[in-house]
């Protein structure tokens, strides 16, 4: 038999533990909702960044294609002017070949620039993926920590029993053992 004080102490401790469990559960659920919202926001951000990168790449490709087209026209016009001058022979062939070489060098330069830009685009896309994964991991960690803060029913009951036993023992060393 327990004394009234021990019963009250145990009951209050049990009530307090259950209240703490409820509060911790609510906080964990709120953190989980924040995780869902944060991940969605991170995914939206990633999608927007990747869309902007794709548009930037497309614009760069179009711009460079126009530049190559303009350089080809310029090269053809220069070759036409050389041929129209009426000169013949090795010097003319050398000038025409030099003009073709310059145009080819320009096209190769543009190709290398676009290739480099494409590699940078791929790295930027990978960066957005990594950024989102970091956000997910951070939010998941916070959610796990919040759920780990919820006291178990066993620990609540053990705390209440310990409190009741401590109150009983505090009433007098002999009172617990004399009743038996």
C-alpha cells in the first residue's frame, strides 16, 4: 500500500510526463511539416535555377551560332573579293586558304567555348542537385532530432514509479516496510 503523498507524487509525475510527451510530439510533427515545406521550397528553387541555367545555355548557343554564321558570311565575302580581284596564281591561293583557315580557327574557337560552357553548365546543374540534397539532409536531421526528443511511455511510467517510490521512502524509512 502506498501513502496518499506517494500516489499524488506518482500521478503528478505521470501527468507531467504525458504532457511533455504530447508537447514533444507536437513539436516533432511541426518540425516534420517544416521539413516538407523546406524540401518543397528547395525543389522549387533547384528547378528555377536549372531552368535559368538552361535558358542561359540556349541563349549562349544561339548567340555563338549567329557569330559563326556572321563569320562565315564575312569569310565568303572576303574570298569573293579576293577572287573578283582577278589575280591568279600561288599568292591568290595562299590568300584564299588563309581566309578559310581564319574562318576555321574562329569556328573551332567557338566550338571550344561552347564545349567549355557546356561543361560549366553540367557542373552548375550538379551544384543545384547537391545544394538540394544538403537542404534535405539538414531538414531531415532536425526532424529526426525532434522525434528523438519524445520521451517513451516506458520512461514516463518509470519516472512516475520512481517519484512515487521516492515520496514513499521520504515519508519515513520504516513506513514502507512496516505495512507489509
